[in-house]
């Protein structure tokens, strides 16, 4: 009697699970589905029971090529797919399929689907709008830059008006660079697959970016020591992270002569890159603002998208960053990357 009550309880719990779910036998034939799947797809229970799961997904090859082999090997499968509803619409989401055991024996397979169709549609719309806006921004900015060049040619070099044009041109160029960073950040955060990371030569990447920033900011002083050969888990996007931090050390520096000290060290597990400046420093309560995690206002300005990109990128590398006060003034920005052997 107790086993019958327990069986009824389990069946009721399965039927009332809020996410669409199925149970299939070892032959992959569907034995039961819950109410959420029926509501989600519009099918009746007797239309689904007796079929195999490939009848419910948009790409049957996914079932036969990936899901079934994983289950046959006794391993769970996790991935994205589309469920096919009765009205021929597709619902996009994440699915899991897993073997169900009785002791050491596989007795059935279970599958659960999590719908993210609306979120995916919103993300796709946002990406399209961002792409269009960036395209329009770049076109309009290039037109403005052309007119600024035309105006500069009609002005006395070194005049107040010419200096104003230089400032406007610099701000527009920086705006275009921010648009590029926004695209890189969007690509990073919207990637459906793991980003491709591998051992990269950190010391060479860092030296190239220091040289590039030094050329862009001739009025700043850069102190760079000898870098040891160092490989770490990353990819080519690390160069943009170095660029953002080095640029930030100069652009937001209020000293008469910005000074930036760059060092690279290694220990048993980490490659440690440090960028120290003599700027105004960062208050502890402004850290979220600086990293782009909090929206600024007219009084308090952060470095926003660039350093937010750096923070997110380091998360993808399983690394970390730190910001600390420099002495006697300024900020020390440190990258901690996972050290790797040369490929």
C-alpha cells in the first residue's frame, strides 16, 4: 500500500512540474509527459506517448546524433534546442536529458525543457538595433570628422578655435572606439557557445599595447620594465582589455604629466599584470561606477563600458581583477590570469 501511495505521489509531482518534461523507456519511446509539455506544445498526451523525442524537436538529427548517444553512454546531455508545437511554431530553450537509475541499472530516461523564446527574441532584437545604431553612429561620426578637417584647414594652427576642433575630433574618435568595445562586449555576453580560449603570449601582447598607447599619448610617461616570457589562458580579446586599462590610466589622469607604471610578474599559478597611475584615484564607494556596474550621472562619471568589458572578459578567462589605491596618489589596476605552459 505504501509503495502505491509513493508511486502516485511521484507521478503527480512529475505531472505538475512547471517546466515541460518527458519520461522515455530504454528504447527511447516516450512513456509519459507532464501537463506543462501538453500546454506548451498543444498536443494531447495520447498523441505523444509512443513516439520518440525526435518528433518533438525541430532538428531530429540532434536527437540521434548527440542526445541518444550521450544517454546510451550513461551520461546526461545539456544543450539548446527548439521544441516543435502542434501549430508548427517553434519554442527555443535549454534542454536536459539524463539517465534514470534503479541502483546501477538504467531503467528510463528523463528530459526537461526550459523555454527562453521571449528572451531570445528580445536579445536578437537588441542585437539588431545595436548593430544598426553603431552603423549609423559610425557613418555620422565620419561625416562630422570630415567637416572638422575642412574647418581646421581654414584656421590658424595653434589657435583657440583649432584646439577646440582637436578636442571635438578626439571625443568623436573615442566615441567610435567605445562603439567597437560595445560590439566586442555584446559578442562576448551573447555567445551561445564557450569562447575559444587557449594559452597566449601575454608579455608580447602587453608590450604591443603599451607601445600603441604611448604613441597616442606622447605627453604621458610610461615606465616599463623587462617582462618575463609568460603564457596564460586568454584569447586575442585580451589586447582590448589591456588597451582599455592603459587608456583609462591616461585619459582620466588629472596630473600635469600622467605617469603609468606597467609591470608583469609570474608565480606558480598566475600571470600578474599591473598598471599603476598617478591620477586622482578611485573611492571605494565608486568601484561599481568605475566598472560600469552602476549608472553615472552629471556629477559622478565612471569609465563604464570599457572596464565593464575587462571585468566580464576576465570572468570568461577564470581570472580576476583588482583595483587598489596607489601611493601617494592614483590607482593600481591588476590582472590575475591563469598561467599556462607554452603551447
